[in-house]
């Protein structure tokens, strides 16, 4: 099977860890071209080093990490989200420090460089604020013709998590998200309405023996730190690994960016021209099976 060339644009991040872990583990499915970073859960310096450290844990330090922007397009980053991601962005779990350097290109330039080489086959997996993509589309107008699809962890068809209406990744840089959703590129949006249905609990891994103790320990500590809540970003990338996990519906998605009470809302309508597929349901058991299989890859 031909591998899917992907870039993960991310702000690691506890649930971002699981997204990167899946990409590293399923190297038979993915050709992970790069990780591009953005702040959000923490500063871009911290999230970039976290990305490097995660790749080291999974013995994938050959994959380039390109550092992204130091702020959102129009606003500064807020304080680190320690409640959900710990002081270090990874649930206060300390990984071995990678001494690899970041790529010489900035994230938006790295995305463009790789897209040009992939002959229209590149898939972007965005599990943080859309800042790098928004900036890249502004700088390189032809980039829109070079990307096959964007898989977005963001938004919600029901309630948000930073307000009644808005989910964090979209809310924090609604302008960038608006640029992305108006790009004309096919978009799969996996939102909180679906990801909240699949909390990642420790008992999912019951009976798995002889697993690499370091990887197993990190995964367990991250799950405990998040009180066995959903790992939203893992669910987004899982849709590319198995097509029987997420149920999509074609829709027109508009990003609200008007500084109103609905700022950052993903307004989904089904009677307008299609610009996206939105997740409307999840096969939770198939997702759990995928996560168990991921850990089994690290059997001793």
C-alpha cells in the first residue's frame, strides 16, 4: 500500500503526544515528512522541544521538526495551559531530552517545501491552532493547489471548551482557521462533539504484557494526568489509519471571527456548497482497538 505523506502541525501537548505516537507507530501507513510546531498549550519554544523529545522516545529523530510562529496571527499567546498539559506541556512527564536541532526552515516555509515535492498528495494533520497554515497560505498562494486534504482536530457541532460556542484550537486563532476553511482544500473536521465520546482509559490496555516499559510508563502517566479524558488529537489522526472509526457528513463550515460571543465558533450548515466533511459520530470500540494495537507494536 502506498504510504500517505503527512505533516503534523501541532502544539505538544498531552493529546498531541498520542497523535505523534500514532504517526510514528504506523509507519507502514504514514510517510511522516515533518512535524511543524506552534504555541498554544505552551510557548513555541517549549512545544518544539517537546516534539523533538517525543520523536526521540519513538526512535524517529530522522523526522525534521520545523519551529512555527511565536504568536497567533493577530494576538499573543496566553499563559501556558498547565491545568490540561502541565507546566512542561506534557503532563509534567519528563522525557529524555533530544539534542537534535530544529530544521533551518520556519514551519510555514517547511510546509511549502514539502508540499511542492509531494505532487499534490500531501495531507496536513493540524491538531493545534491553525496559525502556521494561515500564514503559509498568505505567503504562498499556490500552496492551496499542492495539498490533497487537511485533517483538523478542532471545532464542535455542539458545545465548545473555551466558551459555549468555541473549541480551543479554532478559538485561539480564528482568523487562521477562517483562512484554512476558505482555502478550497478538502477538510475533514473532527470536533469535540465526537472526541468527547471516546475517553482514553487505562483499562483499555488491560492484558497487554511485555510492552516497552518506558513507552508504557509515559502513556500511563499522561492518561492519569488527564484523568482518563479523551485524547482529542489521537482521534483525529486515527481517521486516516482506519476508515471505520469516524462517521463523516459533508457540510459547509464557516469560522466565526467577529469578536462576538460566538468568536471561534464552527458554524456547520448542510444546505450550502460543501467545503468540508464534519465528524458526526465515532465507533469507540474500533478506536480503542487501534490504541491497543499501537501499544502492542512496542512488545518486547
